[in-house]
C-alpha cells in the first residue's frame, strides 16, 4: 500500500514586527497668519545714557516684519525693519534714537508691528485701535507737607496732569503737565508754592489738588533723562517734518485724551508761558513789594517761543485779586495790558493773579504780591 506524505513547501512564517506610527509634529504654519505675545523688556529707559529697550513678538509662520515707533502726536520716530522672521519669538532693539540718529525727547512712545508672509497676507499690531485714551482717576491723592511730596496711585500707565489752586478761584501751580507715569504708586516733588514762587498755596484757605489721567496705549515705552531738548523743541524745530501714522478703525469709537483727540495731544497742548509785569518805575517797599495807587497797568506778554502756537490755539486771560475773579479777556493777544483800579479794594497787601488758558486745556499762572496805598 502506497502512503503519500504531504510536506508543505511554504517558507516559515516570521513574527510580525510592530512599526510605530510616524511622529506627528505640530503644524506651526497652519491657520491664519498672526502676530502674538507682543512685549517689551522695560517700560522705561534712558536712551541719553545708552540704555535700550527690546521689543519681542511671535509670528505664526515666517514673514517679514517692520516695527514703527510713533510719538504722542502720531508722527513716525523710527522704523526698525527686520529680515524674514521665523515662527516663534523674535526680538528687535530700539536705542531711543529717531530717523536722524537723534535721541528722542522725554515722553511716551508706542509702536506698531506690520508683518507680511509669503502669501502676501498682512497682519498688524496697532495698540491705539484697542487701548489707551480712557479716563482714569488718580486715587489716594495726598500732599505730605513735611517731605514736600505729592503721592497718588494709577490703575494703568497713563498721561497725568496734576494742578493746585483755590476752590472757586485761580489755578496756581501745574505740578505735573501731561507727563507719562507707570501704573501703581507715584510721587511728585512740590515745594507747595505757585508757578511764580510768590504764593505758598498750602497755607491758603480752600486750596486743593486736582488730578486727571488718561491711559496710555498698550506696551507704551517711556523715555527719560534727555536734557538736551524737550518735546516742544523736537516737534517744532528739530524734527517737524515726519511721516504721519495712517488711520485705522478704532474698536470703541473715537478716543479722547485730556479733552483732546489722542492724535493731537501734545502739539495742540502748548503751555502758554508768559511774563506778568508792572511798569519798571513803580515804587517798592523795602521788601521789594510794589506800591500801587489809582489805576495801574499790568502787562501780560507771551514768550516769543510759544506765541505763534498759542495764538493759533486761541486763549483767554483771567485776572484775580486775592484769588477772587476780577476780570477776563475772552480772546487774548500779546502783549495785553490790563488796567486795574486799585481803589476798588482796601489799602494793604494783596495778591494779583493771572491765568492764561488755551482752549485745549493748558493753563499757566503767575502771581504778584502788591501793596495798595490810596
């Protein structure tokens, strides 16, 4: 009997190897082109002393970015172009100099970032379209007579104006005039006297401090320490002709800064500096106090440096005798002579005060101590 034995010719089966799935890497280039994580390493710096500030930001995919620095009047100070920026953190350093290589004057500056990717998608970070321009009330406003310090707190970084005057009477001292300050506790040194140094305000009845503040745009940078030129000289003499920032829609309507549109804050806010004078031949007491009788001319003369700008703004002149209203000129001109009849008040020592106030909210004050002898 024939018996057949079947032998399998198939190759022996090997064990199946487990192949790991390919590594999935996050696609950082997916989604819309965007700028994020914008920050500055220091909110204040002194470029006149060689300090710099670093601006950092992230792009969602490679693109070419340019950082534009602007002043409070929305005029270009400096542009900082970069190479093709990588996704992730990018850095740009500003040395506090403008397009002409000059150190910027003291003040607050903000920046705009514009980035373009290979698909020509444009994205912009423009902080004035969503931040800044909100009214703030400085809280815990006090004056320490022993140390000569005004203290107050701010909820956010802001432009600050602090004045002292008589309730129902004249403004006598501008302690802080539209200066940028950081959020938190702030201190200002003040000797308690008026702008002319002739009146010790803190010893007068009904004197008070008045403060207002408007928030700065996000990531504003405050420069300080430049004593070579101030902002007024910079925008009008040193660098008057510069490109202006393009307008973009504002998220919550038009913003105002201390009664002014934010884009005209400082240029329209020239301080109306002036001199307040009596005739040179006026007789004086041993303490050099002018002796007045009858009708007396007081001259109000704007500084030549600000005369044209203040006149264009329009201004009024208001006079006070012993901190009570005594007369006004609705549309001032310079020089202006006010004739005061000293016989309307009793003999003795008096304070004559004048306020020059622009329609944009700037006020300068001067006072003279006089002796009436009719």
